[in-house]
C-alpha cells in the first residue's frame, strides 16, 4: 500500500518542477525578445488619428503682420510618427498639435500651406507623414466700416386706405459700424434692421429689430459670420398715413366769364398711358383730402390745336402738403382734337366728324371794335391809337365758320392800371359772348392815348352877375 503513495509523491514533485521551469523559460524568452528588439529595432512607427489643426481664426497670421487668418478648410489630421518604443508609447492626439507655418505670408487671399506637427510634452519623434499634408487658408485684413441702416418689416400689413410714409420710414440709429475682413466688408451693399413681427396697423407705430440682414449689390444675402457690429438693437419707426384716390383737373385762367370751360376736351397721360386719377396721402393726418386735385393752371390763350403741357407732380403735391403714393412723377395734359361732348364719329363710318374738330381762324378787327373800360381817371379822355388788329381764334370747325368780327369783343380793361404817361400800351382781352366755346389764342397790346379833358374858367364877378337873386315873398 505504501509503494503507490510513494510513486504519486514523486510524480507530483516532478510536475511542479516542470511548471516552474516552463514559466521561467517563457519569462526568459520575453526578456531576450525585448532585448533583441531594442538592439535590432530601436525605432517603431505609430499612427495617431484626429490630431487638431491649430489655426487661430480671426487672429493675426504672424507677430509682425497685419493679416488675419479668416478661414481654413482643415480641422483634424492623421499623423504617423516614428520614435523610440518607450517614448512614442506616450504619444496620442492630446500630446500632439498640428499647425500651419504662416511665416512669410504678407498678401491677402487663399494660400495652400504645409501642415507641421509638434509635441506638447517634450517627447522627441520623427514625423513620417501628415494626412492631409496641406491646408487652404484665407488671409485678409480686419477693418471697420460704417454703413447706413434701412428698416425692413416683411410681415407688417396696413388697414384699408392706410399706407406707410416711405420718406419717414426710418430706424434709430440709422448707421452701424461693422468690423471684419475687408473683402467681406466690400461685398456689403445694403444693411437692414429687420423686425419679423406680424401685425396690421392703422396708425403710426414703433418696433424693435430682431436681426441684422446684409445684402450684396445684386440682392444676395450675405453671411454674418466673422463680422462684429457695434450695436444690434434698432428701433424701427413706422409712420402710417391715410390715402385716397383722387381725380385730376387743370384750372383755366384769363378766360372771359361767359366762356364755357367744359368745351375743352383735355386728357391726361403718364408714361404715354391715359389716366384720370392718382393715389395720394396727406402729410397732415388731420387734413381732409379733396376728391379732385388741381395739377396746374393753363392760360386760355395758350390753348390751340395739338396743345400739350407736362406738369411736375411732385411740385403740385408739395404745394398741397400731400405725398405721391402712385409712383407717377409727371402728368402730361393734352387737348384732344375734338371739342368735349361732341361726337368724333359719324353714324355712317368710323371717320372723325371734321365739323367738330378744333381749328383756328383769323379775324380782322378795326379800331371801332376795341373798347376801353374802367378808365382810372375821369379828368382824362382815353382813346385807342391802334387802327386795327388781326387775331386768331379757336373752336369747333362748324361754329368757327359762323363767327365774324361783329361777334368778337376786344376790351382794354384799365382797372388797377398804374398810368403815368399820356401814351402807353396795354393788354387786350378778347371774348365772344355769342358763342361760349370760342376763344382767342392771340395775345397782344394796343396803344392808348391819354388826353386831359377841356375845362372853362369863369371870373368871380361874372359868376356873381350871373347868379339870380331870389326875393322872399312877404
């Protein structure tokens, strides 16, 4: 029984000895391999992913440069390094920094520059490769420029018959200073202070801006990044006005009292398009806007066939203290070829009725047809020296054919005349009482002679002798 136990004990001891020998053998082999590796392969490669490329966006490119780095197309790189096994084992993306050498860059624009790598913990190594190896960097100068600011309210509407006074639609402040790359500042065409609030107005109001919007000259929206503003708070003033669409007319001046102005067939045009009304607004919110607007005055004697005159609408509205809401800058008034109210077509054809056409005619007036009225001084006699006149009159063709010199009155009205000489010239006013649609297109003067009236001097004795004596009855 003891022999088997002895044999087992022998085997147990040998097994422990063999295991120890195997363990020692493995340890010795590792040490030998490590020693051989250090001897035969002192340097090994290592690849580090996601190493941050250090680019100071907005900072100066170098200590002695006025250029700034505006943008870079690379954010991270992959670096392969070679170094001592014991050293590079401690290298990772937290101990490496990738950077771009901007030394020597002294002009604006985009540059492709090589990417370099350094250690932040003093470990020495060799850079085998950097991927990507270059970066595209934009260089520019930072400047500050002032721009006018315009208000913008895309979601504001107005009640019926209400509108905005664009000339007083402003924001406060009305300028902004923007600092940024000079190339980007040069692209700015318009700066808007924008309020995106939705509302409907019937009176003047003020809103705070929500954002600043930059547009290029062609209306493209620009990016605000890399730009700073001295203020982003603007107050938008919205002046609301009451509008009205009104008719238009011209006033005829120097017309005889018996002349029918309705016979003049005027039409109005804007940019060659016939119009009969415009939309205006009053600057005074309490003022009542008239139904019809006088756009100008026309002297009757200036009106002849094919008459046309253009009136500046801005001047007219300024005098009326009104604002033009129509976008029309001028109105051209034209006399139509046919008298107003007269048919321009016959029953049988589409041809105009020439009998109703406005034409002219010459009339001969002798001295007897020229009258002087409202003589200013009863101590003088006034007489016409001019022997005759030839005048032109206008009107419908069929009526004008019947007019004779006997129908024309030529009047020299001396009311309020300041006369200091015995012979002078004065204006003649023509009228045709028989026909209220005939008018003179001739403007002329006639010569007038002023002569003192004759007086009789009587002596006092003669006057006394000639005075009858009356005796009272007892």
